[in-house]
C-alpha cells in the first residue's frame, strides 16, 4: 500500500536550487545597540534541538549524522549515497500529535538520485513537499521512494503512519525566521571581547608568523571564554592543546569574524574530546562559503555559520552541531550529536577599544557655544528701554538648545534632557549593489563614518537625529569590510563618544538573493 502527497501540499516553502546562495545584496537589517554587551544569549535556541540545521538545500552522501537533520529546502540523495540519520539518539523535536520524535525534516522536496538514506532508532521523518514521492510501508520499515518508479529511497526503520510522512505538519518549522534570529546572534557574539589568548609551549604569546603551529590554550572556569582569531590564524593552527582540559562549568567561543570563503583543514584538538564538545562554539558571522578538507582532524564543537554554504569533505568527525545556510556532507566522516548548550555572556569591546575618544576633542572644540557670550552683550537691552537685566535669560535659553556643559536643563522648557543614545542599523552579510547604514538616537551631534579604517564622511546631525550613508559595492574590498561610525554627543549630554560597527562582505560574482515562496 502506498500514500502519495496530496496535491494541496505540492509546493515549496523555500525557493529551490536556482536560489542556492544567500544574501545577494539583501539588507539583513538588525537594529539595537551595536556593541552592546551580550547577556545569557542561547544562540542555538532557534534550531529546536536539531543536530544539523540548514536554511536551504542539503546533499548527503556519507557517512552519518547520529543525531537529527532539518533543512528548509530540498534534500538531494545522489546515486552513491549511503547515509544514516538518528542512529544513536532520539530527536529533540516532535511533530504535533505524534508519539515519536523526528530525526529528518525536509522543508522542501526530495531529489532521488539512486542512493539511500536510513532514518534509525525509531525516529520519524517528515517531507513537507511530497511531490514526486510515494510512501510504501513494508515489514516494519516505512519506505519513501520516487513516484516515477525510479531508484533511491528514504528508509524509516519504524512503522510510521504512511499518511504522516508527506505534507506539512501543524507545528511546521520557520527556517526563515530562525536564521534571521541566528544571523543577528552570530554578529552579536562576534563582537565579544577576547578574554583568553593562545600561547606557545613556553607560555609566551603565539608568534603567528609561521605555519603548522602548535598553540596552547588555558580555559578557566566561569562565564564564557572568548578567543578571537583571524581566518589566517585559524588556518595556521595544526594542533590546539587545552592545558588542563576544560573545567566542567567553562564554555569557549571561538570567533573568526573575517572568514568569507575558502578551505579549512581543522586542527587536532588535544586535552579535550566529545565530552567537552557541547561547550565549544566556532562562530563564522560573515562566512559565505567554507569547506572542511579531507585531511581535517575531528572538529570539537558547533560550527555556527548561518550565512554559509558549507561542504564537509572530511574523513574525520564533527562533534557538536552544524548550523549553516546550505550543506553538502560527502567526505565519509560522521556528525556526532553534541549541540552547544551554554548561554553566552560577554563584554563588547568597541567603546573601550576606541582610544580615538580622547582624539574626539571636537567636543571641547564646541566653544562655538562659549561664543554665545551674546549673554554678556545682553546689557544692550537696558539701552532699548529701562528693561532690567533679569529679562535677558529667557533669550539666551532659547538661543542655546544644546546648552553648555554645566548649565542645568537649559532646554527652553525647563525639562530634563533625554539620556544620550546611539544605535546602528544596516547591511549585514553579502553586498551586491550597495551597503547601507543608518545611525539614530538621542543627543547626537555628529557621526563620522569610516570604511575599513579610512574616513568616508562626517554627518552633522540635526533635529531628526539620523545620519544615513550608502556605499556602492564598487567601493568595497573583496572579502570582509568593516564600517565604523564614531558618534559624538552634544556637550550638554555629558556622554562620551561612542563607536558603532557593521561588518559585511562584497558578494562573490554569481551570488543571488534567495527567493521565498508560499
């Protein structure tokens, strides 16, 4: 007996392979205080507990994912595929009304190429768009096969009700919303200030001038330990030794904020293993492509690259979780279920890191306001009439709405001034046509914009308290770009200058914006 997908469900929830790579110039705007401290952020919460969580399409060949897999697009099973899902663990997500958890969730359809995917350990599977598929229960195994009598199958090794396999479920997964949230989280934790550093065997700081480096890391107990590396540094590490392992209450965030594309041969991890993997995260906030090479060692920790097309071509394992834009698992290694568990708390470094603030004596330069000694000149008023000098203060109050330091609430109305604040919104990810930024807030006097450390434009902010900027893609460098906004507040606010930042990349040629339907 077989069940076919009802016609009403034969539509995609995400655009298919034609819109493979994300972000072509899309404004993935995030608002809020840039450079704010991160407090108790759970970056993997939107994954609903899936070991591997993919926004778009996935192709699986070998070997296995012993946890669970959810993807928003199509699942490709080529002829050479022999792949297992859920063989060691129950899934953590259950479709509404069902008794068994789900280890395989496909938000699009299945492209059968002749290979096989097995769903094990009594877990269920769900394929939202069942077009081209049929369900055939047989002897305790529920088979999903191509409806055109072609080759290939998904074999669910339990008696899942045939009617529940194809089509949407009541509590369907919102991949678009989940990845919007995780991209913001990736950027936020990518701003965390480093609080540990790598060293050599003698205890001196690592000299990064060489290659194939053995580096040593001492992770202490307490809140999140943050190690910030450049992509060049990450590629140079051959072995990373955890001196004295990792305390039971320690967690480690490794940020690689300038990785855009390329290959990574993962280093050996010494002193830790699977038991510590659920407390390690490697964050690639602006990566659009990453390939784990065949000779990689096992990765201990979650790979968090919510923009990226990721190819796992490694013969070794990934022990953690994998959160990516698109996935190919082809190398023969395994994915072992150990998603990152801790909440991340950290301090953002932007403001302290800005020793330009002392340079910002544009504020003392604001003695255009002391020029407001039109107040002493106010004795001309008695000349016009026998008006007592007491009549002059109202005139000066309305003349100096921004006030002078030390003048109490000179606003013209006697009210308290709102607290100074500034925030930035704008482009994050891959820029196709132009990057945009918008600084807004209260008590802002001026905003100086810099691109990759070079001055672009200074905007004097008026009553609207908004400074906007558009940067054509032609002005961006290939790879990662950083836009810095140095905000000077009014002298009356008493606030120190503030530095806000956005990071984005110039799109590789051929990148297209993802299209969504349905």
